[in-house]
C-alpha cells in the first residue's frame, strides 16, 4: 500500500491484490512525487495510443503512433508484428520522455481483439504476419468446423473473425514447430515487454480465440481437439486485473497490472461497471455492448462476452458487431468519394435522395454472421450524387446497429439506464442523430471519444491499489442526442430498410 515515508513503495503480489508478502515491488519516487502515474495503452487496427494518467484519471500527456494495415490478397488483412510492437514501444517511450522524471506505477493494455500472432518462444521472432480480426482467408473452410457446442461454450458464433480457424491455418501453412507459441495482440505485447517472461492473456481476449469456455473459465479440451490446437502453445489466462509481469523499456521497469479487450476497455473507461450501462463504440468497426451484470446471458444472433474480471467477480455483457464503420469511410476517401470524415455531415445535409447502402465490406457481423456477404449499393438514378451514397452509408451503419439493438429482448432494453457513444464515428452528427432516431432513445456522446485507453489505465491503477470507481475520473458528456421522429416515422424507415434487404441476394440476410 502507499505510505508517507521518504520513499513510497507499491507492493503487489503475483496474481492480484496487494500484499507486503509480494514477489514484486516498484519504487514510485520521493514524497514530492507521491502522486503515482499510470499508463493506459490502446493498441488498435490503425494506430496505437498511450496516455499517461494520474491515479484520479487526469490526463498528463498522450502519444499516438500509426500502424499500417496490409491487404496482400482479397479478403486477407494483416499487420507486421514487429511494426505493431514498435508502435507500442514508441508511444511508451514518448510518455516516459514527457513524464519529467515521474515514476510510472502501472501499465494497462487494451487491444484489438481476435487479431492473432505466432512467434518463437526462444527468439521472439514472428512466425508470420499478424492476422487481423478483419481477415477472411478461412471463410471458405468454416463449414468443416461447424458445431453448435462452440456458441454454447464460448458465447460466440463460428466465424472467421475469431482466432481458432486462423491459428489452425497458420499451423498448417507454416508448420507445427515445437518452439512456436501463439496469442492475441495483448499476449504478444506482454511477452515482449516482459522480455519473454510472461506468456499470459485475460478472459476477454482468450474468449476471442474461440477456444475458451466462458462458463468453466478455462480452455475447453473438446474445442482444442476440434480445431486441432495444442494447448501448450496458448497463454495462461489471468483475471483482467492481475500481475502480468514487469515491462522493461530502456532499463525502466513498470508492472503490467491489467489487460483487456478494446471494446470492454471502452465501456470500463466510461464508467460502465454495472448492469444497465450500454456503450456504442464506432471505431474501425462498430460495437454495441450492454452490461448485464454477473449472470451470463445467451441470445440468438448476439455475443455473450465477459465484460471484466478480478479475483472477486466476473461481469458479463451482450454484444453485437457492425464490421465496417471507420474502415468504410476510409475506403470512401481511398476511392475519392470523400475528402475527409469531417465532410460527412455536410454531404449528408445536401442529399435529397439517399441510395440504399449495405456496408458489408468485410462481411456482416451481428445478427447475421455472414462472412461471405458483400456490400450492396442500389436505388441509383441519373440524379444520384456522392452525397446520396455517403448518406446511404451513414444510414446503413445505423440500421445495422439498430438491428443489433432490436435483437435484444424488451426486458433488457428497458433496463438500460444510459447509452454512451464513443469512437471517431461519435463525432459524426448525422450518424448520431439517425442512430438515436432508430433506437428511439437518447444517446449521450462522451467528451473524450478515446475511452478505451482510459479503461485500461483505470483497471491497471485499481489492480495496483492506486484508485477506485469513486476517485477515477470518467469522461464528461459532450452532448446528448434525442430522437426527433415518432413511432410511425421510425417504423416507416425500418420497413423501407427491410424491403431493400429483401432484394439482397443472400437468403439468410433477406429472411432475418
């Protein structure tokens, strides 16, 4: 615990919690620097962000490093693992330079879930590129793995977005070498930051490998056999708040005390600790998460996920995914349809006859789970302009998110106390207004859209005994968006969307 002695020492034991009988300790500095600092890391699909916080959640400074995405073949999406690691080291080093000699007490890591890395346990060298959660190379082989027990045990449907089929593919393509180990991005980072001492993960990331039984809270032997994955290449699973080892950066040692998936981290960063909190996060993809408390709930078409865990309890959420949001608008810029995301609202206002746009650039997520689905653009005339296509895309994203929301039973929807939107898409006013109109609910927009990094830092600080829910500041609300249409108009918009879907060539989508 913290004291007022000349030197302030933080003790924590291997595992989680605080103890003077610990195996590790970190000196936080002299009394004049007794306010401990925490680093939160958000490693995402397009960049890595790190922010330095006080124990009360005040931002000291931040750093962002870009990450390149490679698409070597149609449907293949990859990252260079070395570049991924370097982006993390870069932002940490930048924070250390900006911290003016203050000691850092803990690191929390949040990361893009389901992106898979394999590397050599002796050298740390990657065996192949990091295969992104967006990657579809195993889509054509999914049928051979179909088994209803997968959803029952993992809370997730069988899709190529999760890691099991990708890991099987890697092992078959590159050989099942004895020194190869695997993990999602957090595990790869923890292993390298601790110089190979920690091969660990957490439940929110382990679940995304499609091998982790969220009821038994361990890797499932039947699923390991089903996907032909040897257990010994996988990381051990700790609570989200635990001892993940000491990061060593340029001789400086900092305990890693939290690891969590980026979407769960976002909800935590907004203060979504309890049942009845909902978060819409518009990043590369779009995600709706609803905290349902300590009881796991399984719903058709949606995901049942672990929200967060410590040594005392595990909380759960239900979740749905829209596969393309930020990536959709980035593609618009790439093909010259849009100059920048800041121009979306003005284009939306100019549109008089929006096109129908099903934004399935990388397949469809919840509630369809069709990795083979393709994007659809229709309803064009000789008067259609770029603004009509852009508006169609904004409304298409909103409709897909609304279909996730409508797949949630009334009893759970009625229990939602607050919906908070975050991510880059939360800055698009037209998207937020149309989303509120379809939901028929007020949506609050966080003043700080980068809540994921804040959630990682909060968990790290809490695990280290430095902060708690009452002391750590959560982002204020920038504005609230209220529905501007009534029930009749809402029903008309949804019926028009459904009518357009019925023209879509995939029967499973038509019939949902």
